[in-house]
C-alpha cells in the first residue's frame, strides 16, 4: 500500500490519537503539520470541505476527517486484507 497522508497539528488531541493508532499498527504514513505549512492547511480544507483535523487521505482516494478509533481501525483493516 502506498503511503497515507495525515494532515494535522501537534496541539490536536484527535491527531495525536490517530497517529498513535497508525504507529501501533505499523502503518506507513506521511504526517503534514498544517500549522507549519499554509498550503497544506488549504489542501486539508479543500479535501475535507471543512476546518477539522486530522484529515487522513488513503492512497485509493478515500478520506477520513476526525475519525474515531473504530473508524480508523476499520479503514486500516479493510486495506490490509
């Protein structure tokens, strides 16, 4: 599977939680800090249609915005099968 992109910020509790799940499952991902990159912030808003993070973009084009733990875990399981 190609790399997942995670748009987030260091102060965001949901972003920290999502990264913890990705790390625990050994998932490769690129973390993009929207506070450090104005263009990335615009892209995250464009992708999600709103101002919420994390925005998780899968290589197949699926996007999760502020997923809860079960949503993210299920998305990862579907792609690892």
